[in-house]
């Protein structure tokens, strides 16, 4: 139960307590509860900072009230070291504290923004961290010693609101984000204490802090706006576009775990799946809508027809042979190429030939005749304007020959087919010295 200075829920309540045994306690000051929570008997403390921060004790860091289109927020701007500001009743025992938290800057990946519960003094408390290293942590700080109670990977984005809840009932501790349970732990280090907000090596702002009686669960914030991204897109017939929906509460907090329904203004033009994947079915424009809890957001999808290239336009260059092997010193490999349009017809085109590595093999720019110069691999290209076809050629060395061997070109009957042939090696007197293989391209 909650006991101590807060005995009942009033729209304005004066607390008369003092500092006792070195522990901070609530002092004489009016307590103004948010009007929207004033009639909720489960709420014993509520702060939206619209009337300032008079109930808070900022004993570390640099704190102040800032305002934007959503109202006032409580901001901490010192990025160096610890920072915190506490509030509430030090005799609170079993309760849940919630707050909207927006990280603004990180000093490092180890930086944290945090929500405290059962704050006893500056060296003893429970706390939940959102970290610069994308972690969610539940820890305790006992006489200056940190102990990890639970942790998990959790994406944290600067400039985004997170609704964080720390629930403490007896020795049972639970952590929620946006109404979803993240993890639980059991610990008996602290049985009572105040609340606080703050961080370490970071700047952040806080809003809508509330303390609930033990065992009560507040209603999750309602969806106020739905934003569909991308807001507009264009796709060709038969293509797809993935849309996503961002749900926000009235204070701008991004909400998760809500049901989203997708629909299209014209399924004949573009249909959309339950996950927001739109498929283009016909040329035209369709409105894609995402709906959650009665709120909707839209995006516009334009579907265009696939326009075939004009007849006669070259779309492909083919090369023959597509792959080949030759030997250093040979110039008998000649390529041919054809420029083809979308209908499969060969079109006239002045082809330009090139080699990816002229040190291995060169090719005549207009003839397609290749000369092998060194071992290696080459990509041969034939271009018709911006349309390029390619082929590969591998250049190898001939077998090492005995000194004095002379190799002559074929002078008489030559092979009718391209391939590797066995030749006889002889010196100038005709004496046979051995045999070797050679790659020959037929004319």
C-alpha cells in the first residue's frame, strides 16, 4: 500500500514533511495533479509540468522547463556525469511509476537516460535505463554499487518519446515500455522510496510522470495519429511498394503493439496486404490507408505502365564465342557480335570492341580480332552505344620448349575446326624434338 504524506487524492494537496535522517522527503508545497487524472483513484501523483517543476528537487545536472507544440517538458541539459531530479513521498512502498522519456544527446554508447523507483537517497535506488548502446536495463544502486537485474537489446532513437513504467510490488519488479512487458526481476534491497528522473552522460526531457497504487494498471494511451510512409510512391505495373504506419499518442509518443488495418481505394489499381505491401495491378492512382483504433493515415501510390522500347531499339549485344581459351603469341581468335532489339531482330550497329586488360590481350576496336600477350583472364566487350555485351577469354602459356625449337604457322592444309591440336616440334634440320598442344582457330 501507499502511505505517508499522501493520504488522499486531491486536485490541490499540501504536504508537510521534512528532511529526516539525511533522506530527502517532500516539503511544504502545493501538489497540483493533472486534470485528466484528478478523478482516478489509482493515481497518487501526476505531473505534466504545465505549472512548472516546483515539486521536483534537481540535485544533480542542469534542469529547466521547455515548451513546444505539445506543451511543457522537464529537460536536463548537462551531458557530463550523473543527473537526477526526485519527487514524491519517501514512505511509498508498493507502486508503479510511469514517465514519457525522450533521449536528446549521448556522450557515448554507455550513456543512459533513466527512471528511478524507491529512491532512498543519492546512493540507493532502483532504476530503468534506455542506453546509447541500444539496451533496456533494470538495475539497482546499493551504497554506490551497481547491480544488473535484467537487460535486453532495445532500439533507442534520440528525439523519440518512450513511455516507460517501473512497477514495484513487494520484491517483484516489472518493466514496461509503451504498455508492453519487457522483463521482470526479484529483489529485496529496497522496500520504499520516492521517484526520480535523470540520466548519466546524456541530455533528455521528461513529461507526464504518474505514480499508481500497487497492482493497478493504467489504460494504455490511445492512438491519436497515424502516419503512413512513404507518403507517396510511384511503381511500374507488376511492382510492389512496402508501406509502414507510425502510431502516436496525443503527446507524440510512438505506440507499438497495436492492430493496424490496411486498405486500398482501388484494389484493381493497387492491392495491399495485411502488412502494408502494395502490389501494382493496373495503371492509375490509388490511396493506401492504414487504420488503428479509429484513426487513419494515407499515402498515394501511382502505378505506371511498362513502356516497351521502340521497335528497332537495341536492347542486347551478344558475342560469340561467349568464352574461349587461347595461348600467348597467337592472334587467331576473332570475335563476332550482334545487336538485337526487343523483338529479337538483329539491328545494324557500328560495334566498338575493347579489352578489360590490354596487357593480357588486346582486341581490334573495329575488327574483334584478339591478340594474346600474357597469361591471365580478360573480359572482351562489344558496345552498341550504351548497350554492352561481354565475353571471357583465358590466356595460357605454351609448354616450355627445348632451345632451338622453331614453330611455324600452318603453311599447308589447316584444321577445319577451332580447337586444341597436337603439333610436332622440330629444329631447323627437321629433327623431331617433341610434341606440344596448341589452340587453333579455324578461318
